[in-house]
């Protein structure tokens, strides 16, 4: 079992001069290495929830643990340097170059110049901005999408184990957003970071998250895998939220691995293969275009780990019927 | 006029230096007061309105009246002059310090905090360079207005270029009046230009338009 990276113990937050709780009695365990999205409408408390983790806001009551230690007992600046922080407005330092922005935390941590320079190049490569072209630019010379890439690189500079992201792609056009989402999934899988990602976009929440937290009026409605939320919503609110997406949209957010039946990897059948991270939408497209009734699911481009049949796909789209099955 | 210059250039340069002395001291003292007050007020929003309107009212008092008002306390001479100039400058400098820090995008501050910058690092590396253009603008306006008001301080025996002006007026002697005018306005003009060049440089730096190829990874202060 993975370790618990972040734990909320009965955490509530009430802003001064308001009678309502922004976040009330939240208990949650975030496992190390998981990608958790936090979904909610504005005013649901999702941002407050996120910003209590790096102590931008302090909880009114309750306790937050970072790998088992109460964050109140950790020296605040050192603690924050272990957490990557990305916000919607990006907040790049306009008077510093891209390289200086990314190198800010390493510089504070007194890394050598060579090590910082190397790290900057490495991170720029990771976020698909060729270092040679970009490291000497200033933020105003970048497009919105490029700025957020730099924001992401800056947050990862000191190799934090946890990343907090507050609607990072909210102000970015749809095409660029999709690219960034794909790259973020790729980065997360590659580096095995724990990511807490706030969004109000349902398809973004389901596409990115291994698990989704659904929040409403300061309370967690459901915290589960994307698959479980879709097939067994915890209450009417969640069911309604899911229902706003049509079947095709829902299939886009579900991954092959969530419905496949595990099979022996030695299988040598000739059939269409999809990656386990691939969406069910692709599987459906295949079924509709070919006269086949199953596909194989593979991992790392070689190993077969499961299969999906037409029947299973049908079942996964009828959320409530799965419960009784 | 030239004859006057040749004959009295020693006295004139003494008066010019005296003027510079008064202006320099006033600006330094003003800054030592205004910057901390401005910084304090960025944290206390409710107080900033009160303090700024107070300084605004004081700023509207004619200088001659303020000099007269303070003579019973500080006597005739430089001290009263400097006190008055410092009081006037507070309005401009506190206001600009406050505006300078308030104009920084809150997202930049939040990002800096979230990254784990301490209050001191945040101030020196982020806030100060970004607020600097507006603060420098305040210093420039304050310096020019101090050079002007300081001429009036000659009335209370503080010395400076005002001596030339007022003596010339009293004696109805044109060269003196002209030299007083030329020197004080020239001083104001050049101070303005010099400070403006610093300000422009600070603006370019804050916007990320100032290009300096060395120190790639140095976060310049």
C-alpha cells in the first residue's frame, strides 16, 4: 500500500465575518503518487481545501498531516518548498527571466549554479519548451499556455513530492488546455508525483484524476475513483452532476483499465490492442467500426493485462445497473 | 549678467551647495520616515486612508504659512526649513510607496508565498523590484518640489538659492534674480532628468524589458 501523503483530520475553515463554513469537517487521506482532482462549483470550498494544504489559509479547527506529521509543527517556509504550487493566474515574476523564475527555489536552497542551470534545462524539456529558445525570455514574451508551462516547471524545480494546482488550465484556450492535460498526465505517471488538482470542469476532473473529490458547500460529497463515481454515485447531487454528461462524454473520461477483466499476460491472441490509460471512447469507436466483440488491453506497449468485451462496455455506460450486478 | 557671474561665482556656488545640502538632507530624512510608514500602511488598509488624507491636508498648507507656524518651535534657520520640507514630502512619498506595493499583482505574491519564500525574500526579491518604479517616481517628484520650496526657505534664513532671488527682488537687481532663477530651475531640471533615468531603468527591469546578458541565474535585487 502506498503511504498517506496528506491527511485531513476533521478540518473546518470559517472565514472571519461569515457565518458559513467554507470547508466543514473534512476527513480525507491522499495516497502518495495519486492524482486527485477536486471538483466543485464556485463557493464549494474546493480552493480553500487546497490552500489549507500549503498554509495559504489556516484551518479554523482540525489537523492536516504531511506524511504523518502535523503541518503546524513543520517550519512553514521549508515545508512549502517541498510542495509545488501552481495557480490559475500563474504568477510568474515579471522582472525575472524564465530561467530565473524556475531557479528561484533551488537558489534559495543554495544549489550550485551549474546544478540550477542543469535543472532548468531539464524542466523546460519536460514541459516541452526548448531551453535554448525559452530560458532567457521574460514572462511577457510568452503566450498564456507557455506561461503556465513555465509555472509548472517552476513548481517542480526542487522536486517536490506533492503538487497543488488551483485551476491551472482555467484561463487557457481549449486546444492548448487539452495538450497541457495530456502532458500533465504523462509527467505525473513518469515522476509519480502526488497531485491535488482543483477544477470546476467535470471532464477535466475525470480525465486527469485517478480519484475525484466532489465538493459542495464545504463538504465532500464523494471521494472515489472516477469509475466508482460514475457507476455508483454516492448521492443525488453526484448522480445529477454525472448525468449532465452524455454517454459519449462519460466514455471519454473512463479509462480502459477501469472496466477491463484481467487476463493472463502470456496470451498471444491477435486482436485490437489499446493502452490501459486509453479512454473507453476509443474502444467504442473500434467496436462500431469493426466486426469484433473484444479488444485487448496492454501496458507499456507490450504486456497484455486485460480484455474488454462489448458487453462490459455496455454495462459501464449504464451506471446504476452495475450496482445490482 | 556675465560680469555678475565672474564677480560673485564663489558666493553663488556656496549658495548652490547650501541649497543642495538642504534638499539632500530633507530627501534622506523624508525617505527614512516615509518608506517604513508606507510599508506599515500596506498592511493596515483602514489606517492608510486616514494617514493619507491627513498628509494631503498638510500638503495643501502654503509653505510660507507652515514656515511661520514652526518658527516658534524650531527657530529661524535650516532646521525649520528641513522639518517643513520633510513634512511636505511625506504625502508624495507615502502615497507612492503605498501605491507601488499595492499595484503588484496579488497572484505574484501568492505564488511567491506558496513557493516558500520567507517574508524577507519575498520583499527583497519580488516586492521591492516591482514597486521600485513607482517609489522612484515619488522620489523624483518630491526632489523637484523640494528644490522649489527650499528657495522660499531663504525667508527664514535657511540660506540656499532663495537668497539670490529674494535679495535680487529686494534690491530690484535683475542679474541676481535671473541667476537665482536659472540656478534653481536648472537644478530642478537636472535632478529630474537624473532621477528619471533611474526610474526608466527600474520600469524596464520590473517589466522584464531590461536586457542584461550577464548573471543568468542571479536574481538581482
